[in-house]
């Protein structure tokens, strides 16, 4: 929205990260079997004899970016070799079972639902694509922050409390039971709890971790801008880091975290992604140039 490529342009503010990890890629049983038996991802997808149809949730959204990055890491061009479509996550398992889709990238519990139905299997967790990647955020218009800074900080403090509660392993069963009800997700509790219960797994969704989850790093935002450039969604000269710094409200978050006695992690962090390339936000142009597959 800030860049004007995902909808009408508006100056936006990311107040905090709500979770890291927790998404995945599921493929049909036949494709998952081929990959499990050692076939390269590119060869497995090519065996269909047509472009695979793989769903995500929005062209500029995180699920599209995880899917594109994962495919490109295995030599598959996500814009040329695959037909990428947008459908709501609750419809993905049904579409996979019916053969309308060959795979999808979304959050859980839809991967657990697909596996329970025998429609497909998870072949990659997004934490394997980018360990402890940012996922959902608390965001608002930037003029709201300017007009109501105390309210914005109160929102952050409230959500930090909620994230800490949700991150406690003892509460995962309560969360699963609540989400299983028809007015929320409406799938069997065990299919939700199976993925939530992996609180100690590096691949699991994390909501707090002492505050390590929640800091809205500008370098995280810069990664997404770099991917938009990679896939031809954004062109022209701009100071991408300045955009990311303006969107991610690090100063406001620091004040709110201090008031809530929550530790603030370092501004930068380094990670190695699934293609073997590192990201710490220091050389976005160099990283963009290093990608072998791009638009």
C-alpha cells in the first residue's frame, strides 16, 4: 500500500510484528512423493507436462513472496514456469483435492487440513525459506500515528501482552480449541493444535519469544521491497531503505516496549535463506543483482 502496487497508495505505518514463521507450501501427493523420492523440484513440476497451478493469497503478499522465492531457489521461474493464482486459504485444500490446484502457499491450519484429507503434503515450511521471517504485522495509516501516538503505543503494549500469552506452550491447546469453533476457523481442533503444538521446533510459529519476534525492523521491510523489484512489480529510482524506515515505526515500538518492560532486539539480524544467500539489509542492490532468476 505504501508503494501503491498492492492497492491505492497510502502512507502506512507498521507498529510491530505479530508473528514469525507459521506458513508452508503444500503440493499434491504425486508431486510430494516425487520430491521425497529425490526428484528435483523443477523436474517434479515439469513431469506434469503443463504449467503447475499453485495458489497464494495476494500477488504482493507474504505467501506469494515465499512461494516465488522457494521456486526460484530450485530453478523454477515463478512467473513463467508456474501459473500462480489467488484463492482464499479455506478453499485451498478442497481445490487441491479436486485437482484444480497442484499446490498452495498459505498459513496453517490449511496444510494440516490438506494432509488430513489426503489431498497433499507439506514439502516446505517458510521458516526453511527464511528462518524466523516476519509474517503478520500490526499496521495502520501513518496519519493515525501522528494524531494519536499514545493510542498507537497502547495498541502495541496490548498486543505485546497478547503475543506473550499466545506464545506460552500451555496456552496453545486453548487457542486451538477457540479457533476450531465454527465462528472462527471451523476445522477440527487436532488439525490446528498439531501445528501450534510444535512450540519448541525451529519451524514453528512464534508470537513473542521475549520480544525477539515483535520488533519491526526496517531491514525486514527492505527485503520485501527488494523482492518486488526482483519480480518486476516495482521499478524506477527510489530510496528503498528510506521507505522501509518510514513505514516501520521503530522509535514508537521502542518506547512502547520499554513501557511494557519488553527487551528490544538488535536493529539488524543476519539470516541465510534457502538459496544459500544471506540477508541483513546492508546491500539490497547487491543482493538483487545476485539473484539468478528474476523478472
